[in-house]
C-alpha cells in the first residue's frame, strides 16, 4: 500500500512519506493526497471540486499536467473552480450555475472573463465590489509594538470604528499570525493591545471575545466550523454562556438566534438543522461570520474572507462587510487578492517579513505599489531593477 501510494503521489510531484498520519502534513499536501486518491481509481470520469484552493502555483502546475495526461487517456474531467484564469487554461467547455440553476453552457473559446462574471453574478463586473463610503469614528483597536519572537516585529496599527483596514503581503509575511496574536491565539513577548481605550492582556481567545473581538479564520473548515454539526450549533457556539441557564442551553433561544442569523445574512440552507458540511462555501463563510456577529463585536478580524468561494458569493460577502462597517464595526481584512484589497479597503497595510512595510490610502494605491512593498523592493525603481 505504501509503495502504491508513493507511486501515485510521485505522479503529482509529491514526495510526502505515505506512512505519515494525515494530520501531520500541510493543508496543501492533504489536498494533493486527495487528488492522488481520485486519479488512482482508474475512473472514466474524475470530478475536481476546487482542487487548487490550498495549492501553490508550482503544485497547481503539477495538477494541470496530471489533468492533461488524464485527458489524453480519454478520461472525462469535470473541473469546478471559482478561479476563472484556471477555467480558461484547462477547460474546453464552460457551464455557469447561479443559485442552483443552470445559466449557460458554452465552448470556452466563445466567452471571456467579463462575460462569465456577468453570468455568475447577474450584473457587470464593475458592480461586484460596491464599496460604500462610511463615516469613521474614534479608534477602537490599537496595537503598539507587538512582537512575536521570530514571526512579528514591532507591529503598530490603529483601526477606527466603521473602517475596513486591509492587510496585504506575501505568504509568510506574518498576516495570519498578526490576527492570531490580536485574538489571543498566539502568545506575544512584547507590545500592547488596546480596545476602546482599555489595554487588554489576552492569554486565550476567550479574553478577546469578552473585549469585543471576533476572528473569521482563513481556513473555515478546520478552524471556523464544526462541519458535522447543524447551522444552529455553529452560529451559537461563541455565545453559549449567554444562551444557558443554570448550565443548560436554552434550545428555544438558540434556535431564535440561528433563525435571525439566517435571515440577516441571507444564509441559503434548508433549515437551521442542516449540517454545515452540506452548505456551499459561500454559505459556510456566512455561518462563520454569523457566529461572530452573535457576540456583537466591536472589532472583526477577517482572514481571507472570500477564499474558496465563487464570484457571486464574493460579491455578497463584500456587501456584507460594507454593511457591517456602515453599522460601526471596525474590520481588519487580510487578503491575498489584490483587487479585493484595493476595492474594499479604506487604508492598506503591507507586511514584509513580519513587519509593516507601508501604510497606503485605499484610494490611489495600485497593485504594483503594493507588490513592491510586499517583496521588500525600493518603490522608486521598477521591480525588475530592484535587488
């Protein structure tokens, strides 16, 4: 079994020891294991559902090589993805679905990116982000000289009520670790965190929840949800203490909270008893956000808020974040997608090697400027000329 598994992993360019427990390898490696399992079945049809959501560019190229090899063997491929550039690279025919219904099926040569997005969201691309101006209030979160040994170095930032503060940077720059440190999930050796003018000294996430901070993590399936549990239980799990009486959860109050959350966030689910694992990625993300909104947060940390969801669901998440900012919630948004950062942020912080390299205004910033700071290059010379 180990020999066969190693051979199939090798087909994907993966050298992971097949005898290792799955929990000891990275998310990307687990994804490659799942893909190796699928192609090892000698199937006539292989369905890939968001196969590159956790893969690097190099791993994605290996996957595409495998798909082309399968195609050459007359194996049919169904490739489900929200990444349109991949659809145009790997597919012959495109089918667009919206709200559970077929919109269109066309040869890939007959469509372009703008046309596909228009079919997916039912309106033009320029309307997708719909950034609305909000009146920003007083500082609600202040981070001063935050340091996590070997990860974060002397981080300082201020986040205002009603503001969306974007955080950009390359993988490994420390963006996720910054959110975890603010949320009490990563111990810091120096620095100060202040919420509404009051210093907090979190030793665990519960301390931060009590101070009014919520975290929508980058991996909703592993860190944000309990997939086999119903929508109702996932929505309520951060506020169980408020729903309990004498240590017993009041089911009526819990159901009422879940029903209100489903209506408020337009979560598409047959009922609040539906297991979260059977919802779409976009609706799963809404459930995670609903969980934290139940705590009435002052500050919402959102890490990769639209990862792994389609363009239509992205548009709805953007509208939701805008609405929350308009209601006075202070939002720190971490994202790898530069168009998302540029369109949604009032201000932008760019991180490089555990430090904040630059602070840019949301209006007027460009992808090129962000990437120069994110790669540590001087901004007064072209990227190609920088060392």
